C-alpha cells in the first residue's frame, strides 16, 4: 500500500491522514461478520443480566467490543497484514506493537455521540504517543456519525501535548476539549482508514440513519506502554514489526 509523502507530512504536522479504500472488500466483509457475531454475544449477556448499560456500552445503541483480535482468525489476519505494517512504518517507524483493538458500533437512529477526546486520555498518564487506525466498515457520513479529527494547528497544540480529561456524567465518556472548532469530518467509503495519533482530538456524532455505523479501531505503539507505576503493561504489547519486518501473529 502506497502512503504518499504528503500524507505522511499531514500525519506528522496535523496528527492525522486518510487512506481511502485501503482495505479489500473481502476483509471488510470478514470484519463485519465478526462484528455481528460479537454484537449478538453482548446482547445476550446484557439481557441475561437485566442491564442496559455496561461501562461505556449502551444496549442496542453503542458498543465497544474490545480485545477480540487474537481469538478471531479473520481479525488476526487483518491486524498482522502487510497493509497495517505499512501504516505502522509510515507513522511509528521500524518497531511496532499491537496495543489495543476494538469495534465501535452505533445502532440505527439511536447510536449516541462520542465527545472530543484524545485516545491517550484513556490511558491517563504520560506516555509516548501511539497510533490509532479507525477502519470504516460502512460508508461514513455526517448523518451516520462519522469520526471528526481536530488538526493540531486548530487549537495550537503540539504532537506531544496530553490534555486533562473529565468524565461526562450522562455518557461516561472522557472529554478533553470543549471548544467550538468543528474539526475535519471523515466522509469516506467503507474500507477506508482514518489514521491519527493518540494525541489527536477526535469525536463522532449520533447515527441518525436507518443502518448500522460500524468501525474497527486497531491501535499500535512504538514501544510497550506501561501502567503509571511502571510495573505492568497497560494494554497489550504484541510485536508486529521488528527492524521493519512483519512479525507472525502469536500462536494460540
């Protein structure tokens, strides 16, 4: 996959780049199928427990389905593809680790918004910026709640700035920016990847359309990210690149 110097410069200087139609149709279909399988599992679990909110998951409104990538062969194939290795090389360098991955799903007509935040704000302590690859599994529009990114220059921040975040009572979301800049919405077809730094502010609106709005978020780091005390990993640290070469996924 070719990533131009202009795209690399945009990522370096403004914190994001957009790779349109970067994922083949068969992989998009596979990621969608796995997404539905896990939605069905979450629905059954919440119904069995008689709840409609579980952390930041809201029953038949919004789901964050995380840490499934290494148990699903279809997802593993995508995460450890040469395609994703190329994105890591262009942004992180010759060494990269799988840090975290999750589906983000907004249901038809009721999918809720997600406020301005930095992904690093969820780690909660200072660390080297990591990489977020927001993979569109549906055609993305303003109406179905696509992601918007806030360029560094829009608020005068640097690529290393980490802002304080506060939890929003109604949603349990962490919010780090409350200004009025609208950001840059990603109006992209399914199979596109919105690539941004963990320091880049981003948000998404509600899904007001009759269909799902599904994305898959794959995150990679240039080094293992530890907890605040430095005693354990904060997330995962599964090697994907070593000296520029693609690593094999771990065996079960």
